[in-house]
C-alpha cells in the first residue's frame, strides 16, 4: 500500500489512525489507494498492538423524577454533552460506552471501578464521587470530570463559569430591574455546578443594600421539582411573594412558571423567573425565559479532548478548564416583550465589587468570551 501511494509505511499508519500530521494531498493519495484495495484495518489487532481498547466511558448521574415531555426530547444536559463527546471521537475511530448511575447508588464507586477495566478513560459527570475516591480511581484509569468542582485537584475538570453566570444574572435582576427579594430554587446537594451558582447568588446579594434571599427550595434539576418549589412558595409566601425566583437550571424554571401560571401569578409583573443552561423550550414559554447559556456541547468536546490527551500522556498534571457563558436576556426577568440579548460574561477571578450591569448587559471587561484554563501545577 505504501509503495502504491508513494509514501512511507509510517505515513500510511498515520492516515489509517487519523493522525493530524499528514498533508491533505498526501492523506487523499493514501486514502485513494486504501479505497482501491478495499483495505479495512483490523481494529482488534490495532488495539492489542497499542495495548488500548480504544473505548471511552461516559458516566452520567440519573436523578429519579416523573418524566415530562420536556425531559424526553433529547434536550437534557447529558444529551448535549454526548453530542460534544461524539464530535471529538468521530475522527479517532474510538467507541463510546455510556452508562448512568443513580445519585443515590451507594455502590457507585464500585461500579466505576468495574467500568474502569473496560475502557481507556472515563468521563464522569458532576461530582458523583468524592475527591478521595476520584484520586484512587485515577490510579487505575485516566479520568476527567464534566461540570465538576473548580476546587477539584485530584483529576482534570472541565466546567462552565457557573459563578460568573450566576452573579451576572443576579446583578441584572437587582440593578436593572430593582428586584430586591429573591427566592432560590437550588439544585441537588451533590451537584458542584448548583453549589457554585448558589454561592455566587448569595455573594451578589450581599453586596446590595436592602437585597435579601427570602428562602430556598432544593430541587433535583427536573421540571417536576420546579413545580414543587413554586407550590411550596405559594403556600408559605402567597401574601408576600418574592420579587424574583432564581432557578439553578432551566427545567426547574419551566416547572416554576407552569405552577405560577396555574395559580394565576403573572410573570414577570408579580414575580420574575430566571434559569440557567438555555435549553430550547425556554424560548417557547410565555414570557420567554431569561437564562444563562452554558456551552454544554463544548463541555463534552473539551472534556473528551483532555481525556485523549491524558491517555496519550498519563503524566500530565490535573487542571481545571473553565468555559465562558453568556447572559441571555428575554422577558421573564422584566425586560420588555420581544427582548433577546446575549452578553458574554467574563470569568470572575476575584469576588465582584458589586459594579452595576449596563442596562440589559453584562459586566464590562474580562476575557472576550474565551475559555480559560488554570495552569497545570
């Protein structure tokens, strides 16, 4: 084959394995010979020769709730993550093994240990196991955490700028709309991204005179838990509703708006509602949902890219990569009907000084929307 293509056997190997260091014209010439000869690589033999399985595992968290249509429309967090991972793997010829573990499964770590023997590396979602357990798992197989804690030091983490997004959203409510009494629909206790959003919201409220968090409800990122949060809010605070309900994700925000609509509470005139993630159904609500866009597909792509790097170079030091987010303004927050504005949110390296957002906008300065990666130490 190399002789027919007029190249070295090493070049043929690079083309077959999808490596980048080949000129397009040379790659095409080799590919033409491959097509002419009908050559099909022996995947099993290739894997054995490199002592790799050429399989990556993707492990997601499953939280039990009643299934809504919105939760079966390929719009959930892990569906988007999956598309990103597949996009990165597509040119490598590797396979993807997908599994979900219950957030309440006490045997989760044992299941991960078992899975680690079947793959070359693991992508694990949102704080499923402790840092100590991750360190032990990383001794067996390369690991990258998606939407993990930015404070994680045992393994690589790729996450969105939850803190910056949450503070930008809170500042918009507090400064641009004068909403002073906020209610939080929080995410699951074990979800690092929910914890970051909560802490950022509390920090922003603390910088504003007269602003207060009137209460909270712990949901599980489902529309159903958002409905339950609104029902609790109405039962306990119907005579003095908060100015705004801040939800840790869009699905819970949708549930809140559905429950408020049934109760005859007008959004945003009586209560503003905002979310986080920017899933498509939020645009279809009336009023459309103000939220924070996090690049879910890019999370999958970047996490997969880092895992492939770590598989190739196991000695790499763990790092945290933070992807930028956007403040997406529609009218559920109190902006005029028909509003659709997107504002990049610079990552907050230090606690906010409480600067006011420009009307309908995000904080000035920052990193021009580029992803940031903390240096390897």
